[in-house]
C-alpha cells in the first residue's frame, strides 16, 4: 500500500466517523429547537386575511409529514436512512425527499460560490504577489489596504451595498432569481446570458468578500519566501528575475492551495447571506427557510451536506498537499 | 501567471458582458384578443418561495398551481362584511342554497373546458369532492359529528351537482365550505382515489374499529394526493403553467377557458420572494402589476407610492390585533388592572407608529372588526365603553385593583415591583413597534414596562400557548362568519373546545387555556358562558346571531381578555402602467387573487 493510499484510507475512516458524529449531534440539536411550524404557518395566513377554514386546509396536510414516534425512534430511523442516502421527507416541500430538494438547491449554490471562489483566488493571488514585491511603494500599500478593507467588511454588508447600487441606484442587474423565465431554457445565448446576468451580483459579491483574505495571505506568504536562503542563492547565482519570480510564486502559493481546498468545502454553505439578500435560491436560502419553518428533515440534511463537504475538502486538501509538495511526500516516505 | 491573468481577464469580461446584456429573444409576448395581451407580473403573497420541482398540484403547498390562474375553485368567496355565503362564479356558473342551508345545487359553466380540450363536467366536481375529503376540508370532513359536514354528493346531470348537509350538526358556512373547493380534472386525477373510495367514505361515517380504519385510510390518501404530479398542467382556469425555475414561474393563456375572450394578459409571470423586503423592492422598481397585502414601514410605503403607476387599493380585512393577557398571572387576573391599562394606552398613537397604512385604530374592544361591528351590533356599538385615554380613570381602576403608587410608580398590592412584560416575535416589526410605543406610554404613566422579543413566530406561538408570557399580541376578529370572530377570544386559547358540537372548558393553564379567563361571566345581570355562546354561532342564522354577538361584545368589552388595538386594512398594490381595470377601493374582490379579477374580465391592458 502506498503512502497516499494509506493516508486516504485513514482519512476516509476518520471522515465517516466524523460525519456520523455530526449527524447525531445535529439531529438532536435540530429536533430540540422549540416551535410549532404548522401553528406558525396557520397564524401567518390568518394575518394575511385568509379565512380560518382555508388556513386550516392549507396547513393541515403539513402534519402528515412531521416526524413521528419517540425521539429515539426518530433517531434510529434517521441513522438507518442515512446509510441508504435517505434523509427523510421535507415538510415545507411536502412529499419531496430531502435529497432531491437539496440537490435542486445545491446547483444554484455550487456554481456561483465556485465561480466566486476561483475568481477571488486568481485575482487575490496575483495582486498578493504584486503587493509583496511592491510592498515599499504606493501600489503595494494600496493593494494591502484594499485587501484589509474588503476582508474586514462583513459579507452581508457588502451584499446589501452591492444590491443597493446595482439594483436600485443604477438598476442594471436583476433583483433575484436564476434566469428570466421568458427565455426558453437550453443552450441558447438568451438563456445563458440571463443565467450569467442573474449570477453576476452573487458571484461578484462573493469574490469581493473573499478577495481580501487571498491578497493578504498571498502577500504574507510571498514576503516569507522572499527571505528564504534559496532565493538569496538564486540571486547570487545571477538567475533571471522571471525565473526567481517563478520560484517565489510556486513556493508561496503552496499554503494558499490548502486554504483554497478548504474554501471549496464551504461551497454548500458559504453564501447564506448573499443568497438571502440577492434572493438567489441556493442552499443557504433553503437552510434559512428550513429553520424558519422548522423543517427538521431539511435542516438536518442541509447541515449534514455542509459538514460532509467540509470533511471531504479537508481530506482532499491533505492529499493534495501530499501530491504537490515533494517535501511532505519525501518526509513521509522516509518515516515509513 | 500569464495564464492566470488571461483567465481572470476572460472571467471579468464575461461578467461585464453579462451585466450589460439583455441578450436573447424572450418567448412570444404577442397580443391577442380579450383586452390587449401582454405580460402580467405578480407574486403569490400567501406562498413565499417558488419550488421549481413542485408539481402542478393545487393541493400541494409548494405546488405550481396558482389560485385563480391555473387552479380553480367552484366559486370565489366575496370579501363580505357579515355574510360568509357570498361568491363570484368560478367553475360553477350559479348555485342555489336551500333556505335552511340543508343543500346546495351547483350548475357548472356550460362552455368551460380543460386546457386539453375536454369539457369540465359534474364528474370532475365529484372527484374533487372526494379529494377534498382527504385534505381536511370543512364541508367534506370525516371527523364524526363535525359541524357543517356534507352527507351526500349527487351528480344530477353532466353539469349539475347537489350536495346535502348532515343536519345533525349544521353550520351556516356549509355552502361556503362546498363552493370553496378546488376542482381537478377526473381524466388526469382519477387514479389518486381507489375504486372503492366512496364505499370507504360511507364506512367512515359509522362507529367502531371499521369506521376508524376507513377514516385512517382516507386521511392517508391525503399525503399521496399532495405528492401527485401530473405530467403536464391541465387547467380549467384562465392560464396554464408553461415552465418554472427557482426564481420565476411562467403561465400562458388557456384558450379553452370559458371567458378567455375577456382575459387580457397573454402571459403571467410569478416572481419568487422570501421576505417582505424583496416585495418592497419589486414594488419600488414598479415591476409588479399586483401584490397582495404586505406590511411596510412608512418610509418604504412612501417610496412605493412614488413608483410610476403605483395604485394602492384598500378595503376590509377581517383581522384585528389585540394585546392579550395571561390571566393566570398576577396582576392580570384582576379586571381593574386590564381596564386601567386600557385607559392608559392611546391606540391611535400606537397604530400611527406601528401600522400607519395597514391598520385603523380600534374604536373600542368588542372582539369584532370595526366595520362588521356596526352591522352586527348596530347602535349598541356606541354603548360600549370606548376606553379613551384617561389617566385619571386608569388611576381609579388601579386603586380598585389594590395596586399601590410609590414615588410616582405603580407597584403590586403587596408593594413588590410591577413590570408589564410584553413579548413579540422577532421580525414582526409592526408588533414590536407597537409594544415599544405602549412601553413608552406606560412608563410615562408610572407603570414600568419592557418589550421582550423571541426568536421567531413558531417559538412565540408555542410559548404563548404554554402560558409563558404575561402579555402578548394575538390576532382576533376573524370574519366574516360570527363563529370565526369569537372563537379567537372564547375558543381554545381561553379553554373552550368544540368537539362534535359539544363545548367543553379546560381549567386555566391546562389544555391550551393560556388566557385563563373565567368560564362564566355576568353581562347585564345575566350569567353567560362565552364559549357556549360562541359555539352556538356556528349554526344559527344571521338574525339569531345578532343578540349573541351583542352579549359577547359586551363581555369582551367589560372583561378585556384582550385590548383591541387596531383593525387591519387590506392593502393591495397594483400598477396601472401596463394594466388597468383593477377593483375599486373597498371592493369585495380585494381578498381574492388578481387571477380572479383577470378571469372575470375586469383587468385590461393600458392603452
């Protein structure tokens, strides 16, 4: 068995145990949140002027989808279902399996968050290198300050600001949704253009919110590498600046790849506020909705998916590092 | 690094291009007969969140059947002040209600067809009634002894159905219960009910284990029905579902609809929302042609009014909000304390702050919304104590309750401090504003007060029912049916339950009795049981209801289980930039979806 295979097996075993532990903890936390979702829905409909009998009709059916039995029975059913990838049935989407509701929402989270993460990573890394190299100049100061500023602004503040500017003050972007329904879905310019148009605000906001972290991390990493002996040796040997720059970039980016892999773990749960503010129907949006409506099965499923993604991302980050950093690989082989 | 830079530049270019583009060709919006064509944009105010995977199923709360557009009922209930049995035509063209409410004979629209070209028949209605039995309907209830339940459904001919009421526990709302029924196509939905369904229904009306089993089987069918997903939408309404994504739904005109010639829009677009803020933004930007009632603060309302074409229609909304007391807790068990507080609170000021557009300050506490109160109580309404702000009277009441005033502050009878703790759910901005205003008024009058917010509405309802709060807000006066009006004050929350027409009362603090009022009270020298009187309202005629309503109004006014703060106003937002012909102010159409206005032929394209 190779070093990587051994590591993978160990990680997977630990990951499965962690997922089961998290599933158990989240099950009991979720089931112990107080509040009656059916009564709340009923009263809300009354407030909106619906007659009591119509409100009763509209909510009565929800009772059929609430979990039954003692808490322990519910738990054993839930865990047994987990091994069959059955997370139960949603109350707010009556009759729909939680897995399909999550699957439908997940695609609207993964694409924008992935695009936003990669965009911010690329821009942040490049700007981080410049900020480090030009750290004594005005450009370096400007880049570092912009990074600190954006890193310090909470995601939801940025989202509100972007929304106010581009949907109200200069209304050039849509206020929500995934695509204009008037366009026939498919591989056509109109529909794809509409998809991109609707994703622009969530993606750009996510990228801006993450950009600060990347630029600061990259700058710090580059500055550290610049002080390493091998850079001094390269300079003394008279190597060209472009080659030295490549040495610096390759070594400085290594820790950032780890952070990137971990960030990808947040693909499913990283944009809750952004989705809510931009009315973008992804997982974060679904999670808030499930909490408000006490949709236990959906809440549990969403938490589990987010947790599992983070655990998997951790495993991948670790393996990835083993692959890309020869020092780690050789160290392990030596100890093996 | 060059490659990285190129990728970033490409992504940036894509984003900018996308941001500036309105590329592609939308689906056809050509105009057609019936008032001009065009796209009608709206939201479903009763159902936040569009579920792209939801079926075109009117029984599914997340289904993509939109009431009045592609989901039809036999008839549409009018927003009448006092009569629950007033309707506009839907699938039914006309109806005849027996004078004693024992039966209703329904005539269907003669020329109505489903969108696949098949005629709408009495068999469709019969199947839909069968489905209604599985959904917890009022007229089609399987609970033994339920008030206003149907006894028989008879298909008279292809276009006529007769439904008779079980007169052992009749209800004046029977006709409403029948006509307020969804109609689904039997040729699509026929498979959802088993062949022996009607035999099962007959068995469920008996007693014993077999009847219980039949009832369980019928209830279980309800879950199957709401998950039923027709391959495509087949509608007898003015529109058919074309497609849906997580943010929007598109409906197109149904040319088979009986009144298609008078249906103006060619297309209807439903927009997704999850909170009021999104609806406000849509309204401010003038995107919506119609939105139902949405509470909005004054500054937001001003911005909405400034949007070109905005037209706000107001009318009767049979809901009021009351400041409710938990009478199991001291000093709220003392009526003089409740009266004293009523004299201290300036309801006009509270309403002005909390709900300037969506409410009118309650004239007094009668348990009835002000408008129908005049109809039900007549001149007697003026005899009720109005509880106008009067600090002197408040002081007198507090003294009668034995409260003590020390250094300008009121304390309990034993001298211990008294603080009025009001609770509201987080996010209910109007209720929180009202409680903050009341707090200010009370503190100024020497009554210590505080406002506590709890996480959300489900938690609030659970805790108020468990008797955890001293004072909270509670919706009352749900009209127009008299029973609905008073069951909020003298129903389960105050200890009375109505099972098969028999009224029972639970001890304060038990079985959901969190208000904890007395079982019997004296009104004009006569001892009454408010819960029993409320139960009677379920079956009596309007004329018979009036003296009972008066007794209950007097009981509520003298005992103040709640202080009625404001009566809600039904506020509808429309925009006349693209369409006109919306209902007038105070119209009895205001609680119906705009799809009903459209199908009745009222809405026309703006010239």
